[in-house]
C-alpha cells in the first residue's frame, strides 16, 4: 500500500487509524484550559496565560561537548521556530502539579487525558505515567491517589470504549533508595490499573545502574518495566543495561542506540519495542528526532509512536503519525503495522490484548 493521494486524505486516514499510546505522562496531558481554570481557583499568579505558556515551552540546547561526533549530528544552535520567551517543561509541570489539590482533580485530568486521546487520535488503549505525590497531595496516600486515577480510567472506558493502564514513574534524579521505597509501595498496594514502572526524567541525571534493586523488586512482584534510555545521554549501552540489568520489557525513546552497531543488531534481533515521539520540548532537536527515528525504522527496529507530553508540547498522537507519513514518507501499510505493534507491546493481559488486536483488524478493514 502506498501513500494516499492527497495530504488531506492522508491526514484524515491517519486521524481515524486505531492507535495505542504507550508513553504518555499524565501531567503532560493536562489541557491549557484546565490548567488556567485550576490556577484561577488556587490564585496562582502566572507570568503569562496558560495557553501561551504551553505554546512556548522550549528546552534550550544542552552542553554541546556531550554530543560531539554522534552519527546523526545533534543540533546545538537554536531553531527558527523558538519563541522569544521560552518556558521550561519542568517549570510548567511544577505549576500544574501545584494547582492539583484533590482526588477529584486527579480524576478529572486522567479522564480528560483519555478523552483528548480518543477524540483527537482514535487512541484505543492508553498507558499513563504518574509520578510520586508532592507534599500537598500526600494527604491522599498512595492508594487514594491511584484510586483517583483509576476512577478517571473507568469513566473513560465507559464513555469511549477505551482501555487504560498506569505506569509509576521513577524519578532518576533521586536515589536508588527512593526508587525502592516507591516500588515497595506499589508492591504492598497492588492495583489492577498499575501494571508497571518506568524510569523517567533527564537520563544524564541518573544512570540506569542506580535502580537495579528497585527494578529487581518490581520484577519479582510481576510488574512490567520500561525506562527512558539512550535519549539524553549519547550512550547505546544504557539501553542494554536497561534490558539486561533492569529487565525492561520495552524502551522509551532509545535514539542513541544508533551509536553502536552491535546494540542495533541485538535490539533488531530481539524486536525490542522502542516507544518514540518526534515532538519534544527541545525544539532544536525535532529535526534530529525525525532523522533518528527514520534511521531506526530503516534499520528494522520495532518502533512505535507515542505522544509523550501532548498537552504541553503541544501535539497529538495523530499528528505524530502524520509526521511519520509526511516527513519520513512512511506508507500507510508501515503505519498500520506500527499501530498493531503497539497492541503487542502493550501491558494489557493477554485476553484483553487478543480482543484489542481483533478490534484493530476490524477497524483497519473498515478504513
């Protein structure tokens, strides 16, 4: 199958294509309108409107010395589309977290994450990262917070015919002991919607080796495991550490695996799922992301598109598929295969995965 005749027809087809989103941070899904409303309620004074802040989120280039002589050159200058005033993704996330005050707020943003994914991108299954509770929400307790998220998922499953799961984010800027404590909470409070853990935050802040104990504990309890890897650190070996020492079932990002042919051969042979996104808060890196993902696809790696932080970048999963079609020139057959690979890489129980796979095939046929 080749590209559909017109860009508009292609965009319409890709918007309706059923999808999974396996790498999506809950705080990064919050709508600007919801953030604005909650900020007014909490009397949070912002330097600009919520819409402008989200529109102008932009991470500036890092230390260029880290990225000398990479196989795909990493841009170090600023890009033409960068705003005059840039807002940090981390600062924007901090503001959003600060206005979340109750279980009802957590349920609301979870439900809205599913609603947006359903309406904009025909997402059928969504797996959301959630982070440890900030001090002002500790009153809910771990179990209370998870139940609030779960209420949002249950409502979305009822209203949109979706399925959903939660992934507990491990902040790699914190200690290994902190990670073990968080995983122990999960193990001591099992929940049907919390199916795994994922190592996040800047890869340069914490090597994967720091978290072996936490990941071993999670694996022994039957939790699935993933990690942001070979994303910020230009080190392919980090991904091997995540697979072999942390026991990861899949990898988030992974672009720098291209630095080592032996690593590429290993992950191609194993068909390790790489959950990737073209759009990043580091705007100057967006063309590099496209070139890297194209190289990963060309190398035969198991690449699956995600939205990452769709509310804050901003983007949608459908837009990520459209980038794959227009900029990478991937045909609809390849994108359908990528969509179906998301079902296989999901953390649904096998009976539910079978049903989702059958649903995708029916929807493919209808398209």
